[in-house]
């Protein structure tokens, strides 16, 4: 696993994995984009509930790279695999082709997203395709293209050395829990590596997206 699990999954949160790539889903998304084109152009200054699928898709493709694709395909189950395939269809890259093929071999049911991504991967540069799904996808991509991509750095998964340190921290926290109860254990968490890796992506973002080293150092300076 390359990226921290909760960060990787945050990039695709809100994408309806069971619908992605179906004709009905594509038609609905195209219709929303056409009906609310003026509102869509206001992003990021304004966002509207009816265009949420565009914003979530944009978030995903802004974060997408070969490592995130691999994590979503092979580390987080069927739903994430479908979500990753949708992102690969929206933002194709020749580097994704092998991972798409391997993910396809693992996908037995609800293959709409993976098949759409494979079809896009097999097209030449500038091709749109002549199927109903590929034409709809091209319209969605055209609606997304002018929108600015958010900056979405992700935390890396813990290294083997960090995993060992996390185990040691968690043993200490467990001992505090046994001796002093839940509150004592909670009080010991801030400023630890455990707390850093347990932070949700939105919480990490609100704190300024610090590196692990910066987070630990700033916690030390705050201590009396």
C-alpha cells in the first residue's frame, strides 16, 4: 500500500460505485452538466448540491496517480475498484493500462466502470468513441476539463520502521488504558505518531497538511 488508507478512500468518497459507468449514470451526469453548465463554471467559488457528482469526480482525478490507482484497485475491495476505474476513464493514462487489465480479471460483477475505462485506454489520442457510453463520457470530460484541479497531497502509508514504532506506541497507550482508563489513554494520544496516522483526511487538511516530522516537532514545542 502506497498511501494511507483513509486518505486514499477519501479521494473517492461519494462516488456511487454500484452505478459508475452504467448508461443510466452517464446520461444522468451529462444531463446535470448541461442543465447547470453556468453553475458548474462557478467552481470553486460556488458549489451546488445538484453538481456534487462533478465535484467528487474532480477531486478524485486531481489526486489520481499510478500509486493511488493501484491502492484503490487492489487494497480496498470491490467498491474502491469501481471508483478507481471511473477515475481512470475520466483521466486516462497509458501507465494505467496494466493495472486496469489486472483489476478487470478480479471483477466478476458490475463491470460497467472497468469496461468503460478499458475502452478508453484502448482508444487513440483524440478519439472519442462511437458507443453511447463513450460519447456520454466525452461530454462529461469536456465539462470537467475547464475546472481548476484542487491540490490534494496524500499521506504515505507507514514505513516498516514506522509500523514498528506504532506498535510500541500502541502498547504504551494500552498500558495507560489498563492503569488509568479510557481518558488516560485518550490524553496520551495528541502529538504521537499514532494520532498523526489516525487523523481523518479533512482533519489533517484543516491542520495545514503537516508532514509527520512537522506534526511531531510542533507537538513537542507545545508541550510545557
